[in-house]
C-alpha cells in the first residue's frame, strides 16, 4: 500500500512560500512539456501587431500567475489529500503555461505585468478562502475559473494578428489543458457556484485583463 506523507499546516505554508517565490521569479515547476511554438517560424509583424500580441500574452502570463496562486492557496488549506494532490499537479501543469507565456513575451521583446506580485497575493488569498469553505466548493471554484479562462483564451485566439502563429499555438494548447483541469475538477465533485460568485469572479478578471494589457 502506498503511504502518503501528511504535511502540517506549517509545512504547507513553507511549501507555499517556496511556490510563491518560484512563480514570481520564473522558476515555477513544470511538467517539461514541449514548447507549442517550437518549429514554427517567427512571422514578420508590424509594430502594432507585435504590440497587440505582446499585450495579449502579458494578460495570459498574468492569468497564469493568478492560476498558480489560486492552486497554491487552495492546496495549503485543503482537508483532502486527493484534492491537495490535484491542486499540486494542476499548479505544475499551469507552470508550463507560465513558462510558455514568458518565453513568448521575451520573443516579442516585451515584459510581463509589473503588477504580478499583486495579482499573486490577491489570488492566493482568494484560493485560501475558497479552500477553507470546503473541498467541493474549492473544486467548484477551480471549475468556474477554468471556464472563464477558456472563454478569454477563445477571445484572444480571434484577436491575435493572424500571422502570429507562434502565439496562436501556445494559446490553443493552453485552452486544451484548461479544459482538462475543468473536467477533472468536475469529476472530483465540484459544486456549482452561486451566480453572484461567478459574476464577482468575472468582474475581477476583467479588471485584471484591462490593467495587465497596459502594465
């Protein structure tokens, strides 16, 4: 029988601190999945097209910072070992996305959001609150978050400069992965969140998107 190590709340807080530093210094753990844009030639983009692609990738990078923080916060307070493992694995998979978005920003000659530490802290606190309410509600929060992320990604796929196939491939793979996380949360028993919570999440997301586009 496989034995699981039981971490105390202090152990998990220390692990959470390590995860925070890694996420904010571009050293997040990843699965090592291949860069989706590998092998795709860099297109010739105008200054405006490059600016648009960079802004969209900056939004997605900030979104991945938030995703890291949400999973980390929920994992710290979860009562279920299964849910803790789910959050841990999902954070590692989201680490792929974080790395890809940062690499693409570098290729476009741009930068991540200067407000990433604020996005992280806010999302970590939200994740902890969601986790303390209960694992089923916490999973419901994951499922709803992923639904909204997928909606944003679909929108970005339509407004990217059509020549920018490198960014397109990255976002397309991210969409596939986010759908997987949503489905896994539902399978584990995610509860449907109240409408007011969904609306609040959507409003918060819009504020982050509009701010990260420029800063």
